C-alpha cells in the first residue's frame, strides 16, 4: 500500500518539526496519516490529563490578564492547587513589559519552498525600533536544562520567525536578530526563567537548518522509527510500532517530556484556519 504523502499546502510548526526530529514515524502517523491517540502517553494517565488541562487553562488566564481582564475575576478560575500556585507565581513576577506593546496569541507565518512555517506565540512584547521579547509560558513538571531548551525547535523557530515575518510589529522594518530575546517562564520556577538572546549568526544557522529540514521532510517517502526507544515510552503510538504496551511514568522521566498531545497552544499543521492568522507575510 502506498502511504499518503504530505500535501504541498502543509503548514509546518515547531510542534510538527519537533515530532519529526524526535521520531520521523511519529510525524508520519500524526500529520500525514492523521491518526488519533490509541494509547495514553504517560502514567498516571488521569494526573497527566489533569495537568494538561490545567496548563491550557493557565495559558488562557494569562492571555486574558494581559489583554486587561480584571485580576479578581481570573483568580476565581485558579481553583486547583496547581493553578492557584502557578497563578500566584505569575502575579508575583515582574515581567519586563513596561512601555512595550503586547501581542498575545499571535501567529506569524513565512513561506519555505512550497510549504509554510507558522509560529503561534504566547506573547510578543515590542518597543518598535528597539527590543522585542518573546515570552512563552511553561507549566512543566520539572525545570529543563537551558541547553535542552536551546536545542528545542521552538527556540529556533520562534526567534527566526520573528525576524522573517515580524516587520509589521516593528514599524514595517524587519527586526535585527540582536533586538530579539526569547524567554521561557516556568510557572513552578518563577524566578528561574530561561533566556535566549539572538544574533545574526544564529539566525542564519537556524533559518538555513529549518529550510533544509522542511525540504527534507517534504521529499521523504520513508519515515523510520526512532532508534531511541526511551521516546516510545511517552508516545501514544506505541501500539502501531510494537514499542511496548505500557506508558512511562512522570517519575521515571529522565528529562522533561513534552506530551505529544499537550502542546497546548500550538498549531499542528492539520487544523489551521488561515483566516485566523493575524500577521502573515509572504
Ligand atoms: S512509538 Fe516510538 S517509534 Fe513509534 S511513533 Fe512513537 S516514538 Fe516513534
């Protein structure tokens, strides 16, 4: 049987690129064959699911707060121990936003060959002509090492995309890489954000690497299973790959695992309504 191939209109995101980097087969099952989740990703399943839902609600609360909804009203939504702790940590943090125009849940897009690459941001804070901060809220169970976050495709895609497609936020002039910094703020580690400034060499390296990765995926006909079987313990497609029937546990995680189904605010490439993209540059 011939596998379906990637449609030429496919829109890549950091999520789909990360899936491909973690396991080409996972990319194929999720984005090309569009299979649903046949197995739980992580045990205990209910706790994992609850945490994912709380993470989504927390993102929503912060977004609503940034666009001006009253704090008291939003605080009433923080009705679980995790949410209440994260919310208190958020309200107690001094973010560098004074004098910055703030855009929440903004999507930027740029063409890469026949495909598109999209990035949906939690918050971009801009002083036109001066600085731009990319903030991303993370409700991870453990704080990851900065080196691990630096290598994530999200860190590479988000900064590169702001240079490529962010001119409308900067008075019509493209940002210089040095003007951009990406900040991951961890809701359980509020005083230990991870900060990633940017420079022209990194931008050239990242954009070239993203372009070649997307072209490579577009030309792929065979999507091999990852050789790192540890990844399979946290992947819902285990049964398709004969890679074990039992999910890994939160306690066993050697490093942070981002559940495949839980990339809460991100775009998957299969469910995009282009009408909803606020800023798009070609
Ligand atoms: S179970 Fe393993 S090999 Fe199969 S898609 Fe998931 S990560 Fe890849």
